[in-house]
């Protein structure tokens, strides 16, 4: 009961504007969850490999690309707005297990074969994505 | 031989700023030793000093204490002019600006809790925007924003409640004297 009284005292000290700020913040946070946690589908993928600085590939066309990497050829499949590694001459096959990628901002790669795929929508500007100190 | 002593005249305000800044810096250092579950989520205890100083001694003193804390804290931790420092400074400037506006609204509608929440949200938003502009210009960064704002709301609310109780308790103590 002491705990309940304490909380009652605490709430009693809230001014009207404090309560308004609290409720406003809660609604702001809910909105931010809805806004920032929605995913947008990607329209194209950038494939980077030792041979291609960046090969731009549309995700609307069903096709398989055979990309030459440092170890060998990786097969990359595009189907219905999605893209994945089908086969790769690497040891662990993480790239294949990563599976289908379809959202703007998604990134998948086969590091041993030095091939990366970045998904983007058309307004995306290419830029470095992190600085490490 | 004549010795001349260089003496700086200090006012009562200067001594208040120095004392509160020292307190804030100590809390800042202690807090930096605490492990954080997720980068960016911290209780922000040093900001409680800023809030207390704002309510008791006004905005100008709060600005001095907060900026001194960021500067001296970074010098002591060795993060001066590092990304951590930029983020810390951006957060402090944003929360001080918001506090300045909220504090000077006629009739003083906000209590410690409202002020604390506003400052915490401004602090967090400024930090993530700064991180985006300077270090990680990738929109995926904003995926963290809702989570960080939630943590800011929680720590801001609890911080405001704490400051409110500290002020009430200190009032009681000074009345009994």
C-alpha cells in the first residue's frame, strides 16, 4: 500500500502540461514506430564484384546472373522484386543461407568471393554507410 | 622582491556553476563506467543536475553547468572532439534550447517531469540526427529512433520524478533549519 501511495503522490505532482507532454510523447513514439519501421520494397540492386564496379540490376525482371568473383562464379537469382545468391564457390555458404532480399536498404554479400548486393529504391543516393574510429 | 598575485574575482554565481558542474561531471564519469545494453541507451543522470539547476537557479546557469559538463567530461574521458563528444554536445545544445523555450513560457506551465521529458526527447533526436549527418548517412539508422525515443521517454519521466522529489525534500530540509 505504501508503494501505491507513493505513486499517487508522484502522479499528483504532475502539472497539466506535464501530462500533456507525456501523452504527446507517447503518440510521437507510436507514430515514429509506424513510420520508421515500415519497409519499402526495393526497385533495383547494385551488384559489386571484382569485375563490376557496380552493376545495376532491375528487380522486376526474372533472371539469373552469373557473376565472376575472386574464387569463381556466383549465381544470383532475381525473381518478383527479390534477389538471392543461388550458388557460390565459398566455403560456408552464408550468402546462400541469407536467402531472399527485397527491402530498400537490405544488403547481402559473399565476402570470400568479394561480391556484394545492395538493394535500393530509385531515390537512394550512393554514399558511405559508416565511419569507424 | 614584490610578488603580484593574480586573483580572479568570483561571484556567487560562478561558485554555484563550479559546484554543480563538478557534481554533473562526477555523475557523468560514473555513468560512463556503467555498461550499456544498447549503444545510445543511458539513464542520463548527469542531466538531472542540469534540470535541478534550471529550476532552482534559472536557464543561464543551467547552460553553463551543462556545457561545462560536456567539455570537462570529454577531457577527462579522453573523448574530446571525438564522435562521442559531437553527439554529447549536440544533445546538450538541443536539450538546453528546448528547456530555454519551455522555461520562459509565461506562467511556467511545466513541472520537472514535463521539462525532463522535453529535454530527453530533444537530446535523443539531436543525437541521432547528428549521427546521421556526420557519421552514418544511412536511413537504416532511423530504425533505431523509435526505440531510442522510448528509452528517452522512460528515463526522462523517471528523471523528472526524481528531480521533483529532490527539490521537495530539500525544501523540507531548509524549512526545518
